[in-house]
């Protein structure tokens, strides 16, 4: 197989070589753990917010965002929400509304219902499904605004029946919250918006302050400090997942258009300089064409500095011999996004074991999943698609099992119940059954 090299600002690697093996290992290392310095800083913020509440949150907002918040200004008023939403052009509001409808239609199919069944002896067994009472959504700021993340988190929560949805997002010194975020929050039925971000926002949601109520679960992506905070508050509050830098893998054969492959890689590369844009292709000539297209397209991007840094640090075009081999590499990566730009993508879908979301065929860009297709774009990253799933309605409900035995049913079970209890050395368990038989 052809050797490795670098063209168009991206490395070209031959699968199975030492260089490719080292690159793939580096992807795993990139996603594992939190630097000790970051965890130490975040832990201090969490402890401060837990101890001092609003005062600590406002100190952090001033320190990190230059925002002079008070109890009177931390919450976005209803008038400001409506005014911000109206700042959007009508066509933009309509596009957000279309996205909200499609996201809702997809997630409605995920709903679970309470169920029960009767056994022949008259016993009843079942499971109650109930929504969480209050959830917190974290929406990043910084490099870009993400109204799509508002919809992807809040709409499934509402479908699940969550009565109170709290949103936290950072603001600047002018205290202004991005108007598209406000518009999306209005569409999704968000209950309250607080203009705080970072680890201190996670702490406020997890522990509660005088101004920000404690929630039952925190969902949504964020930077390394937000991710560390979510990891550390888990247990005091539920979380969806620990989201890391974005990643995309595109599997392509000779039927794929190299410029389309390159465009999908850059759509993720422009998010973050530590994003991982990777193509796995079935020939060296195709790899070279993809690399050439990347070089041409990145130069024309407004965010070319970010995208070029991602390509340089974590991007690659990996050359394999066939599509099946490509999917083996993709499954080992377990990417957040997986594109199948191959002649018959449906043939290969059953071979996908590990991916957050799959996009079949050249007519399905990953960007469709970011905004309008309907499936959730809050996805497992850093190889966690091996065991984790996209954000879903299930993340906003809890399940409680129940059992109601008849006296005859208990009588029939009693010998085995007592035997199993004593097998574990738990005499009190056994006696709690036998006392009911006298």
C-alpha cells in the first residue's frame, strides 16, 4: 500500500502502518482524562459556588466574562427574550421553527409509556415512566452561537414532559445574550434563561443559588472546563455525557466526490482547533484528491485559522484497500459523526458498530444532522460511542419499577426467596418473607 505523507495541510496515512497506528492512538489519548490543572481550578470554582452561591457566580462572571451581574440582571427578562427573538430576520425565525418541528417529530417516536402486566397468579408487575421535574441546559458561547443546541436539548425535554427547563449561556460585558439563542429558547418553550456560562454555571445548576434553581439533570456540550465541572458534579445531579472536541469520520470509495468529502471534514474542523476531521478512503489517488480539495476549501473559509489548526493537529486521510476495512478503522475510532460516501451505503450500515450518528450517501451531509434532519446532534465523542448514545427523550425521564404480589403468589415464592436470601448470608431478608406466612 502507498506510504504516508502530507498534502494540502493534512496527513495522508496508510492503514496498518506504524504512523497510522500512532495517529489513532493519539486520538484516544486526546479524549481521555482532564488535565490536573483544569480539574483543580474547576473543583475550586464548584466549592466556592456551593459555599457562597450567587456571590461566587457573579465573581466568576466578572473574572471570566467581564460581566457585572447581579441578582436583578442574571436572569433574562421576558421582554428581553421577546425583543431578542424579534431581532432575527423572518427567514431565520422560520428556519429555526422548521428545525424545531422536525426535531420534535423525530423525538416523539422515542417516547416511552408506563406499562404493566398481570401474571397468572394475580400479581402485577410494571414500570412507571415519569419526566424529570427540572432540567438545566448548557449552551456554549465564545467562538460561535448555538441556537441549534437549544433546540436539540430543550425540544426532547419538552417531548418527555419536563415541566421546567432552565437554560444557562454566557454573556459578555454588555450582558447581551445572542438573539438566535433567545429565539430558539422561545420556540422550544424554555422556562428561564440565565446569562452565565463556564464551570460556575454548571455549579449553580447542580447546587442551586439564590437566583438560579437547582436542577435534576444537566445536559448540553461545553468547553473543557464545563466538561470537567459536569464530571465532578455527577452524583449531586445527573448529566447526559462528557462531551469532548468534535470529530467526524467520512468513509469514501471511488464513487465519492472528493470536494464533498473535504467539505464535510471542514464543517467539523471549523468548530475547534482540536476537532478531529478524518477521511478513510479506498485508494491513494482518492486520498490525494481529498487532500487537494481540503487545501483549496480551507483557504476560502472565514474560520480558516481554526480549521487549518484542526487539520494540522488531528486531521488525516487514511488509505485502506476496501470499504469493509474502512469500517473496521471507523469502528475502532467510534466517531461522533460517521459519513458513508460509498456506492451502496445501506449495504454497509449493518457493519457500523460504533458511531454517534451515521449519514448515508453523498446527499446527506453531516450538517443536515446538525440542524434540520431531526435526530439529535448532542452526540457521544472521544470514542464513547462504544457505549453511549445521542441525547434523547430517555435522558429526560426516569423509570420506576413496581410489583404487587398476591398472598398466594408470595406463598409460592417464599421457599425460593428465603433460600436465595440465605445463599447471600442475609437472614433478615429471609425472615421478612417467612414472617408473612404465619
